C-alpha cells in the first residue's frame, strides 16, 4: 500500500513526521510521501523514522502560489 499525500506538524498536519510514519507503518503502508505546505523540514525525520519499518519515504512539497491576474 502507498500513500502519496500527507502533511505533518511542519505544515497543517496533526502528527509529527515520526508519528505519521508509525501510524502509516501500522496501517501497512510501504511507501509514504511527505508533502507539507511550503517546507521540506519533515523529510529527514520521516526518513530516519522509516528505516526500522523498511518503508520508503517519497519527498514532496505543496507550493503556495498567488495569481495576480497579470
């Protein structure tokens, strides 16, 4: 099972990267994307937490933009 869109407490999620990895591992996820808004900060923590679970972390990011109409 894979999950390709998650958020941690580094943006608008309610779980730390470690907690998110633990919850995903308990649900049988084998590949987990960390896709926080406008930050890359959760990646290294998630990668480290995933090692004992043999889970692949897929680094991603959601980038906020503003259209000015020009």
